C-alpha cells in the first residue's frame, strides 16, 4: 500500500505541539483592519488550539493517524 500524502494546505496552516495538540491561527486578521478594535486585533494575533471535534480530521490530513 502506498504512503499517505500530507495535505499541503493543512501542513501550512497547522503545527503539532509537543503534547500532540494542534495549534492554529485565528481568521479575520489579514485585511479590513481599520474597522476592528485594537483589542480585537490583539486577540486575533495569538495562536489557539484546534477544537477537539475537529482534531481527528486535521490529524488525518496531516497523516498523523
């Protein structure tokens, strides 16, 4: 059976932490920033973890399962 290929889009968007959780960036931080508050933009800057419901799907795309 051939090797599973990693989805290129997924490997660009997600990183796996040392404990096996998956980190992601927030959306809505690329353009039209003038109408967004400073507080909102600051919160969107920081990374967060992928929700547990989506984790298995992303791990499959990253060929981790």
